[in-house]
C-alpha cells in the first residue's frame, strides 16, 4: 500500500512536466500525422487515428517511459505500394495492418524483442544524429514557405521525384517572406525561453514555449490579412479534415474489409508490416533509452506486444500502422518528459482537439512547427556529439559517421543496415579467432553472485548480459569479473555503466572488475600492499573493507583507461568546473553520483548540514577560489531530507562541541518559528526546516562580499537551493527568488566600492587551473 502511494506521489510530481511535454509532442505530431498519410496515399484522417492510438493505446501498454508511437515516415513506401496492390482499396489494407499487429504480439511472446540489443551503440547514436540532420534539412523548406513535399517524407528520395537537396534548391527559388518572418520569430521565442532568467520564472516555466510559438504564429498570420504583400499560401497551414456534424465525423473512420481474408496479398503485406514496424520500433526504443537522462531500459518484448495491440486497434478503426517514432520521442525527451503519461496526454489532445477545434488547428502555420523541429534536430546532432564519438576511437566513430551518411542518402532502415555492416566489420576483425566465455556462479548460499566474462566480449553479447543483469535479485551482492578479458566492447561497458545507476533502485551492490590490456600494465596488488596486509594480520586487525578501497580504485582506473587511454593525462592538465557544490557531509549524498557528473565538472565543499557561515574560513576560501579563479557559473547549496544535523538542531539535547555549529540552524528555526510551529506533523516540520535551512544558506551566500563583488564585475553566477530526497533519489529545486526576497536585507548587507576595499587574490593564484 505504501509503495502504491509512493508511485501515485511520483506520478503527481511528474504530471506538470509530462503535461508540458505532451502539449509539445501534440503540436509536432499533428502535421506529421497528416503529412505521413498524404505521402502514403492514404486518407488524411487515418494518420490522425494512428497518432491517437499510438499515444493512448500503445502509451498505456508500453514499458517505455519516453517513447512516443504513431504513424511512421519509414513505412510510407510500404503503405503506398500496398494500397496500390489492393487497387486503392484502403479497407483491404487495414485488414493487413491488423494481421501485422497479431504477428507482432506473437513475436513479443516469442521473445524476439532482444534483436534490438544487437545493434551497436555507435549505429544507434548515428541514427539519432542522422534524424537530427534530416529534420533540419527537411524542415528548412517549410521554414521558408515552400510546402510541395509532404511533412512526413523523411527518406532522401521522395515519391514526387524530388530529393532532400533538390527541395532545398526549390525552397530557395520560392522563398515566402511571410513564412520566413514567422520562422524567425518562432526561433527567437524558443531560444528566449531557454534563457536561465525565464526558466527560473515560475510563470514562464509553466508555459511550453512551442505553445507560445503556435499562438504567436496564428496571430501573425491573422495580421497578414491587413498587409497585402505578406500572405501565406493555403498549403502552408495545417490541413486537418473537418466534420460539420457527428455523422460526418464518424464518416472519417474506415472499417477493414474482412471479406479479403482469403487474399494472399493481405498476409504478405501483414508480414512485411510486422517485420519492418517491429524492427523500426526496437531501434527507436533503443535510441530513446539512450536519450533518457535516467538511463531506464525498455522491455523490448513488452514493447512488441504493445505495438501489436496498437496496430490491431488502429487497423480496426481506419488508422495507419503505428511504430515508435524517434522524432516525436526525441521531442518528448527534450521537452522534459518524465514518464509515459506524456505520450498518453499527446494522444488525448489529438483526439479532443480534432473533434472540438479543427478550425483553430487549421490556422497553424507550418513554419512555426518547422522552427520547433529544426531546434530539436540541432539538439540531436550537436557538434559535441561528434566530438564525443571521435573521442571513443575510429572503431566507434567510423560506424557512427557511415550510419549518418547512409540514413541521410537512403532511408532509416537502409541506413541502419549499412551502419550495422560497417560496425560488424570492426567487431569481426577483432574477434575472428576468439569466442565468448560467459559463466554465472552463485557463491555460498546465494549470498554472492559472481559473473565471469570471457576473453572477448563484443556487442553481440550485449543482449545476454543485459537480460542477465535485469534478472538479478534485489538486495544482492554482485561481482562481475572482466579481469581476464582482453577486449570488452564499448556497448557492453556502456550497458554495465547504465546498470550501475539502476542497480541502486534494487539495492544491488554491484562491483565490476576490469583490467586494461590496451597498452597499459595490469593493475595488481603491489609488494608494499602485501607487506601492509601481513602487518595488519600480525596485529590482529581486520582491514578488509579498507583494502577494498584500493582494489576499487584499481578497477576504476582500469575502467577509465579502457574507454580512453589518455583520460588521466587530460584530467591532470587542469580543471575548469562550472559548478560549486556546497553540500552536507552525509555519506549518502555524494555530489557526483546524484548529478551524474565526472571528475573536473564540480568544485565541492561539504560540512554538517550544508551551512554557509560568515566565520567559516574554510568555506569562504573555497568560495573565493571558485568564484575568482575557477570562474564557476553556478553555486549550488544542496541539503537533503533526513539530515541528522537539522534533526539534532530541532532537539534540546546537549551534544557538546557541535552545539556551536548547530546554533546556526537553530537561528533558522527562530527566524521561521511561526511557520514551523503551524506544521502539526513532526516529519513535515522536519522536512520544511531542511528546505528553510537551504534557503537561508542561499541568502547567506548573497550576503558575502565575494558573491556581491563578482556580480559587481558582471560575472555570470547563478546561486541555487536544492534538496535531495534520500528515499526517491530525485533532486528538488527550491527555486529561491533572491530578487524578490532579498530586498529586506539589501540595506544592511549590500557592499559598495569593491575596488577600494577588497583585496584580490595574489597574482600567482590567477592562473586558470
């Protein structure tokens, strides 16, 4: 019952993020549904039906938290050809869609979903980058007001004989200034909404920027009616079929022709759809999982079953076949979705809006939607992604680039196939005379699970390893030994690293032993270590857990060197962190672990109850160095629920020396005495004091001359107050509004004339380290 309550609370917390992202995905999905239907030679409303089914039906049944399903651009050629073979009888094609759905359910129960794990990470990331570039290239014509190609045509060669680049030339020759103006305004709004000042503002952060873009686009188009030389063509607006009454609305639906059950072409088409749609879904889900900030894994066989049910329902009521769609899924991720509620909301909005406000939807210019998709494409294909893949070496970078080029110049599945072939070449070259040895061993009474990896571990072994890791029991100790492996593929290492994050949710203590053979000596216990251990044994001292720290260090070094041989050389060259972390000394709140940051990303100071005290020279020295030398951009004060220091300050026990430190928290209690007294539940009062303590420390930072001097010199420093929830693992931004609440302190604590008063750090400390 308690677990169910926690799930409900978690869903409530995520709801505001999921609703915002659901609105954004709805705005993007609507023209794509129509465009795919148009490119497929199917009734326009069939694309909308598939979008509704993909959102609501598949969204509810799927195990993916961020994937969004609907009609897919990758199936347009198959659908177009199939309808032609049925002599234009769309109802016969719908029966094939239902048969394809039945076959997908069978594939799910046959556990065929694991095939998605056999595609290398470099190929999947190449697919994402290619989709990003394709989005940019395909949406530029719409951004310029040229709309001859359908919104859903994503392959290089289009059914109308044009291709991606020829359409760019055509768009340049037929630029529509009215559309360009809407595009530029839309891009400006989207970029403005990303500014920290607006993101922190509760009003602006509650409104999805794409919704603002759409509203502004409609208003600008309305104003064009008063400007003779600025006008949009009819096909530059969303063209959703409208029904004037309930009979016309139901007339938009088409039922399958069950009399075609004896037609062999129905089954051929059904098998084709099942195979292609399943493969595309598995690839898209795998790609979406890589975009997931929480690194959650989607159960592939459950996804096939959900897609199968979705295609049965879609075919039954007149919709196109559905798959997981990476364009919508990536928009969903970058819009801040937290759970699959977002996909369901997008489906509900499609259904409600096409029924109630089709006229308003048909006023949306395609140029403002193009701006949204272009920026999404940029996020998928940023230069940083190319640099990251290049850093992994040519074995990763070449398949990555080949996949991008292949997808750009062919289509999604063909490009993936070419990238897979190239990736397979590099793996086979490294594994042509070796085999994988994989052993699972349970130690004494099941207390410890030991997994030994073989000499060569490639991405072909990824599916088995991931399946085995997913089945590990809760509350167990697991040791995976790769010390005898001469080669472990990057994909497998990435899967293991992701598991380290999710293992904590199941209370699994996971240790991974990895020794590097790539030009580095194996890390082993030195003679000095052995002498030290012998001395401890003579002194009858058990240092097992202490010695494990050194062993863990060796494993960590080996892991890093296996990925990047120059990792520590580069790290030793200097630090330039963007964040200063002021946190609690509690061992359960490690800054790098809960934020997913790497060494060099965060400058850290910790003390009991994360206090900022004006007489603490240790903290002030850290603060001055971080602000004046390292030039950090963000200062984060992070407390945590269940903090022992805050709890002790609420009591009247004499704890000795620490009483003097806890006085600072007792002062927070005094300042907020009335608010805390009004909270009857002791646990709620405890949690609120944790929050108030963090807020007060944020104020204390603003009271320091160090921070005020930095602002006086126009330094871009943002101060944040966070609380970490030990029970759930999530961080809560308290969104402290200093400009609003600090005014009462300004007269007392504000400093002036820094240049005359402040002593800067000596010149030798000014070197950027």
